[in-house]
C-alpha cells in the first residue's frame, strides 16, 4: 500500500510540473452579447372622420421591440402591429316629415292670409267662467271648456269680433267622451242669446241647429261622416263657410254638408259650445280659432 501511494504522488507531481513547464492555460472563452438598438415605430394617424360622422378620439400606441440574442447571433422580433381604429359610422338621421298636404277642397287653399286669429296665448278675447255647471279657461295655449253636469243642454260663449260673411274654423280635441257628448262652433250671434251651432258628437256625427232666444231648432240632424274622428281624445278641425243664407260645413278640410237658413244673415259674434249627454266633466280643448272675411 505504501508503495502504491508513493507512486501516485510521484505521478501527480510529475504531471503538475509538466503543465507548468509548458505554460498551458485554459481560460474561459469570452461570450459576445449583441444588443440591438431599440426600434421605435412611428405613431399611426387614423383616417379623418367623414362629414357627418361623430368625432372619435383615437390614441395610437408606440411599440418598442427588444431583441433576444443567442451567442454570435442577433435577431430582432418584429414589432406588434398597431391596430387602426376606424371612426364610428354615424347613425343616419331621418328626414323631417313634410307638412301634410291640405285636401283639394279645403277652403284654406284659396283664401290667402286670415283676417283674425286667436292662438290662446292668453284669455284677452274672452270672459271666463267657473260655475256649478260649466267652466271655461285658457291654459297651455288652449281654450278649454268643461261641461260639469249632464243637465241644461248646450252651453256657449262668444268673443268680441263681429263678422257677416266669412270662413270660420277651429281645431278641437276631446277629452273622455261617449255617444252624443258634443262640441263645436257658435256663430252669427246678433246677441249672446241667439245664433247657429255647428258641432260634432263623440260617436262621429255632425249637426246644424239654431237657438232663436226661446226655441231650439234642428236644421240638419245628426249625420255620420268618415271624415269625423270619433271617440275620446280625438282632434278634428271644424270649418263653416257662411255666405248670406248659405252654409257649407267642413271637417278636417273636407266638405261634409250644406244648409240654407235665413234667420240670422247679418253681422254677428262667434265662439264655442259644449254639451254633455253621457259624460260628466266632459271637456274639449280649442285652438287656432281663425276667420277670413268673404
């Protein structure tokens, strides 16, 4: 054992000496790392919005690519593509509806400018009431009549102007109603206690009558017509052409009837009437009361 150990030591010493004599060294091989410069992508500008589009704010991202380098090789990963944001498509706007064309026979087509109109911005042309059976008021740009009870037939009210031959019209809108609940124009009144009544009923009929101060006379009894919008919460435009003793009646610009009567042919006042037969607190809103002298 001692001999073997001694031999190993001698061999080790000899090898060490040989290495030193030959000056053999084994330094570590250098490692070369190539770092590429950062590549900055230009900011992408979105296309301009088209006329009518909503303005969209688009933020463009700047992407920086960093290289990953193996030994002796330099490779740069391609930059991530910046998405292009399209401006939103504008929602098309519907064109405004055109004003409806008047029926060919509507008197307004040929009458020109009106001579007088009350748009009910105030109650300056009226005496307003609030009684047990009846109420009148100007509210919301309308003249509103309310028949509180089912008694006493029609109630009417007149304004100040007085006319002889004319075309007179008004737009009227009913509240809740039924059957022969009625409303309309009162005209050619030599005094507030006399005059003619042209009116519509809730069930879609018209009538022409007169009150001579003591007696109620029907000249044209209830007559149906498809031009009349029947029922609650309906709007109709009523018109009367008065020329001496001749009368022509219109609903929504369409002629619905005629009549002849010579009781009241001179100058008179005009206004509205209302009557409730089935609906307590029946109300009607009147607007744009207008006349043309003839």
